[in-house]
C-alpha cells in the first residue's frame, strides 16, 4: 500500500535506480582512465556540440548583441548600445506612435495560429482515415501525404496561382456556387493564403498525429460509451488524451515555421502585406539595418517561445507529458 | 424498470464476421437478479453476445430486449447496462476516483450525489484508499476492483462481465469469485458473466449456458448441468467424463438395458420420457468420481466390470485411477476419506461399479 505514489514517478525511479557515475564509469566493456574517457567524449559528442555552437548558438548570440547596437548612416553597424531598435519595434518611432511592427508580428502569429488550427481540422480526420485503412494501404497513404515535398515550395505555390486564377476551374466552381462573382479570381486573397499554407504544413501535423492515432486503445472508447458518454464526449475523454502528445507535437511543428513564412502570403496574398519573415529580410537586405532586423528576429523568437511555453503548460496540466 | 419482466430476452440473435459465424441463432431469457454465466471455449461467441447486449456490437438478425424494452435502436451509452471489461479498460490519465465517477459525470448526476455514490461504492469494493492513484500505480486485483466499481456505481439493470478475473492469479481469482458473488447478492443486480473457466462458472452461477461454435449447447442450473449433461461437448467441457459407445437392447420405463464393449449395463434415466428419447445407438457417459472401485470378488451384481488398475495418481484429497478393461481405458476418482494408505495399487485387479443413475445417455 505505501509508496505507491512514488512508484509512478519516473524521475524518482531514475534518480534512485541509476546512481550517477563518478568520473570514468561510462565505459563500453573496458576500463578507461579519466583522460581517456574525456578524450572519447570529446571525439564522439564534440563535433555535434561544436556544430551547434558555431552555427546556431554563436549566430543567435551575435543577433542578440547586434539588436542592441546602432545603424550607421550608411547601413554599417555602430557599436553604440541602445534600446532604440526595440522601442522602434514597439511602435515608438521618429514620427510618433505607429503600431506598424506590432501589427506585423500579430499578423504573423495569427497566420501561424490559423494555419495550425486549419491543419488540426484537416489533419485529425485524415490521420484517423489513414489509421483505419487496411494495413498494406497505410504506407501508400502516408507516402501520398509526403509527396508534395518532392516539389519545391515556390513551384507548388505558383501552381496554386494557376489553379485559383480567374477563369480557372476552381474559380468557376466557386462562382457557380455563388461564393464569388463570375469571372473573379480566387487569388490574391486571405483564403488563397490559407489554402497554400494548409497544403504546405499539413504533413508536419499529420505524421506525428498519425503515429499517435495508430496506437489508440479503442477499448477505452468502448468503455466510455458503455459508461454513458456520447460520441463527442467519448472522443474528448477516451481518445483525445491518447492522441494529445502527437497533436501537440504536430501543432508545434506547424505553428513555429508557419509564423516565419512569407513566401506564400506574398505569392497568394498579393504581396501587399508584410509578415515577420519579410520584415526581417527587408531590414537585413534593402534597408541595410541589421540592428533593427536583429531586434525583430529576437522579439519574434521570444514571442514564439512564450507561446509554446504557455501551450506546453496548458497541455501539461491535463496530465500529459508532452514536451 | 419493471421487475416482473425478464432482465434480458435474446431471440434468435445471429452475427457473422465475414466468413466466420460468431453467433448462429442464440435465444436466452435471463431472469431478474440472476447470476447468469456464458461458458465456452474461446471463439464460441460468448463475448460477442455480451458485446451485443451492451451495444458495443450489432446483431445481423434477431431481437434483444432489456427490461422488456427492445434495444435495437438504443446506442451503448443510453443502455441501462454497464460492462466490466476483460482488460479493465481503465482510463489511464484519470485518477481512480475520476474513473469510478466517470459514468455518473457523463449522466450529469448532481455533484454532491456523484461524490457520495462514488465514495460509497469505493468503500464497498474496498478501494477507498486508492482514490488519488492512477491505474498504472495499481496491482491487477486493485484494477479489477476499480473496473467493477466503475461499472456498478451506475446502478445498471444488468452488469455485463467479460472474463473479469481472467488476468489474475489463482488465489486472488478464488477470493474475488466469492466477493463478486457477495456483491451480486448485496446489490441484487442481474449479472451476465462470460468465462471459459468451468469451475468459476459452477462456483458463482445460478444458471449457466454452455456455448460452442455460436450456439448454446445446453442451459441449466449449475448442478443439473454437471449432473445431467445432454451433449457430449457439455459433458466434456464441464468437468471430465468417460465416454463410450452403447446400443439399446431393451427399454423398460426409465430403465435401459444397453450393450457396450464392456458388457451389458443398466442405465437409469431421470424419467420414462427421457429414456424413450434415447436413440438406439448413443454415447454413454460417466463422471470419473461416480465410478466406484471395489475389490475383486465383489462381482455378480449388475453394472460391475472387471478392470485392471493401470495407473494410480495420488493428488492429496483424492486419488485418480486409470482403469483398463477390454480395449477401453477409464478414468476414476475417489476421495481419500479414510486414514492411512488409500485404495488400490498399480497392476491390481479390481471391479468397477457403475451406478445405473450415474450413467448418462448423451444426445450426440
């Protein structure tokens, strides 16, 4: 009877059951001196760590530092410390308050959230459909989900322009259904952007979700139905908790890159709206304002991580270890 | 719920899965407050029948009434029955308390009542200390109790149990058999119990239906089913049985004079009608414990056959014998009631006596 609460706590088991080694215990069949052990670790883990430090940590630190410096008159970076870039980003520019950049970041986060939401709506039935197929058809179906990736993103997006243009099949069908005026194109529009985003990011959600759906214990759904839960509540209480890890992973995989996406909004949205991605590209490119571009990048990253942290907390409170 | 109607009426229910016939026309009437067992080997259709009653599977034909109400169009979540699943199917992400109270919460029972009923049933099945645990932190026996509490807390008209003790070790199983029976008596709920364990069925059931290949072979009270099986399958599945071919020589009221390879025997049927229904050539059966071994020289009386003791298996409370007659091997069992060395030794000649009333004429 006693000690049961601890028994289910894996961290405790890990701590008690596998005491950490002192120095040179981590060996593979032979004894190593401390120096040999250190050398082996350096040779095995070293390259990976070096790669991450050189190509990820260092640039990020550089970006963070540059975001507190100042742009020179000719676009060079002057080592003058300032919060000006962040103040400017918040909307306090040379010409009084202008929420241009907060709007850009809100728009990008909104696009990421909308893409994630649409992917969930489309991906849930798809994952269940694939998992319900006879076993030999499932690899085929999964391959079909991935096939769009064999084509370049730009090509796929231009293809949507052709499909959605005035006089195209989809435009005529939409006109016939009374959704748009006859002869009007379906792009550029917000709808076209969402269609393009959904097609690009759906596989990122479907693959991890499918992995969860395939492992569902359906007797739990039967138990819920037996215990007077109707279809919707049986799903919520018996199925959803089982697929939540896959769903959370999929949403993160869609939301994070979708937030930085700007090619699809440009090509299908008519290049009239600025997203986080092209705002940053603009500063590093034509505007030659690296400090401000760095500030946008840092803030965007901070907001995405904040969002993920809140999401993981909310999901974690439902009794699931999701991250 | 009307108490004058049968708890469950099943009329000619059929179910096929592709090429496999799971139920080939099953009809049963289960009475109110009864402990009713569906007994059979795996694949006989007993679990399918249970799932159909619960609404988790659908019959291809036939009717089912629960408390007099046809449930054809009533989905599982609105049927007045609950199930204890073989694998327990406890919700792994919920505490024991949330598992047990699940049905009441789904039925939107007021919170105070929900908590009170949940606590009460957890008290009855002695899991009140486990309220905050998760299923992964429970032993097999504890999971079984939680599954039971989760079902009976809803006060179903009928409780369906699908081999609920199958995953437990023998000792715990025996203990829980007694507890289940006591719980059933206390709550007065009709139990429909699926099992492949004949002893379990005999211990607990008011009535047993023995199933094979999608049909009910025989249905009766436990004692009648054991003492007077009518089918070869029932005789062998429920306990063990010696079987041999026999031919009727003469019929006289309830008595049959039959010819067997061991010589002539007299069979006393339960009634003249039953005796009249016995076919001319039939399978004769006798339970091992009904065969009485006697010393040589006991002969002269009817139904006594000379045998040689081939094997003696001492199992403590009983001794089992393998007996050889002309071309036949019989199995006999005797209780070791007296003190000191028991009965017969290997190779000894003896007489096996078959009481006429213990000889059973099987239909097939």
